[in-house]
C-alpha cells in the first residue's frame, strides 16, 4: 500500500461514470490522491461484468480502472437517492459524468441544478458530441468514434486490405486523459475567482483534433497547399520490419540516423551521393520508396543481429513484443511497474502502477477496487446524514450497501 497521499490530496471527486472513458479519467485523479467517490446504479458499472473474473461483478478491467476509489450505490430514479447525491456534491470539488446531458437534466442533475447546490463545483460532462452541434445527444462508443474520426480508413491508406478498428479502447482512454487537465485547470481557475463552472469534453471533437493534427496536411492552408495525410505515417512499409526469424521495430528519421542506417547495412557512400535520401525534404517526398529500401535490407539478418548492429550505430530500434512479452518486460520489472495486492474478496492481484515518478508527493495505489456499494454507509455519514435516514435509504432500495470488510492495498 502506498504511504503517499499524492498531489491531489484534499480534492473530492464525485464520479458518476461507467465503462472506460470516465472511469479512466477518475482513475488518474484517484491515483494522484483525490478522494474519488464512485456513484453506481443498483446494477453497478457494466465493466464489473466483463471477464475474466474470480467473483461476480469484479471483472479484470473494472479492477484496474477503479482502484483508489470508494463505491456508493444510489438509485437516482428515486428522489431520496437524488437528494443524497446533491448532499454529496455539496462536499465536492469536481462532479464528473458520462451520461447524456438531456438525461442528467431529466434527473434534475444538470449543470444548473448542481451549481445551485454548490457554486464552487466543477461540473464535467464527458459526452459523445458537443451540445451545440447536429450530432448532440447521439449514442457514442469507442468503435463509432474511431469510424467517425477516420482511423479505420487510415489503415487502408497505409496498405491494409480493409478498414479495421485499432484494437484498443483508444478513444475512450485519450478522451479520459484529456478530461483530467481540463478539470484541474478549472480547479486552478476557481482558486483565482472562487467560481466553479461546467465543462464539456466531447469525444468526437477531442479525437478529431488528435487525428487532424497529424493528417490535415495541405488543408491547413486556404486554398489547400497539398493533399491531406502525413505521408510517413501512411506509408505501406511503415511497421515492424520482417527479419529472417521475426520482426524488428526501427525508426530512421533525421539525417544523422539515415547516414548511420546506410553505414549499418554496408552502403555508407550512398547517403551523401543519392539526392533522394540526403535531406529531410527529399525523403518526405518518397516515404514509400525509402521505407521499402529499409524493408528489403532487413530481410537479410536475424532480429538479434539487426538490434546489435543498430544499437552500435545509435539507431532507434526495439524488438516486437507480444502481450506476454510486454507483461514480462525486464524494464517494467526493474522500475516496479506492476504492483501486487491481496484484495479482500479477489485474492492476489496485479495492478498496473502509476507510470510517473515524483520527487515529493508520489502518486500511488492506496486502496483496492471496491465491491459494489462497499462504502455506501461511510460516505453518507460523511455528509452528516443521520443514521436513521441512512437506514431508511437502504431499506427503501434507494441505496445499497454491503457489509464492510477488511481493506488492503498493494503490498509492493
């Protein structure tokens, strides 16, 4: 268990999110030391039910994204549960949700409602599309956003036989990461002005910025000064290069590296002599050609031979890991990336650690991912709610609580 409270100690976050995007954002805030209160519906976050798992409602992805949080279950369709959430928000700095705004307003939990209860609250909406556009309110999931933002078609531009989604919940995580600096900037603004505010973090616009930052290309100019698309990234030859016995990852980019590459393959005189390769502008006009040259050269030796040669010439290279190799990577082991924990209900777990290193307030993993409703009673008590009212909430089904169990945290 981490002994550090983290740099966000004292910041309270009400987390009305599920799936990946919102929980990933609040995981980061929790890892940095914020007190994150995860508000779940009676059925719980759907990621609880996504295996593999040892026990019901404790799926592997849920465990990773919800460590350092506390869980309270409120049925927000009931007025008493909504009132309890309002009380919680009066104690909070940030309220973060990924529900369509029209649904939040129907529950009387829109930005205006919570601002009336706590004018200092930062109200963050992680939504599919900006509320002023024609797509506002439409369903939004990672696969849909990948399609709208052209990621599958970029794969075909780079030589794939058909469009293909990136095999990661990529957009959920990128937008979740984008939410963190947004809400923390709003906290800093509140420190200057004393006022909270509402923030939209839309998936589509956020990811469109990511994609077009690379690929707007000639359309950055009016009229266009060339085609869209970053040629180096879209080259059909850009990827792990096949060797005699496997693959090697190699990036040859600047003049020094290209000179070193030609020396590494025994053709050192060609770099200066051939105008196709000798400067960045010339290379940028023929990425397919020069990356094809690299691909042809690397088929002649083993992966280990090439890595030894490239490192001797100070060229950026790496072996191609699969998932098993990544899990067992010696660098991750050496820096203590994985953290072990004895979860009170799930047994021995391997958590992914906080990747950043701090000289003072090191973020860390202080508590295990909670069982559904594990902290309902203690959270309600913190609002000052009388015991009789808490018991009434639970008896009515507006709140659900499990019996408390001994908590643990990562052992190393």
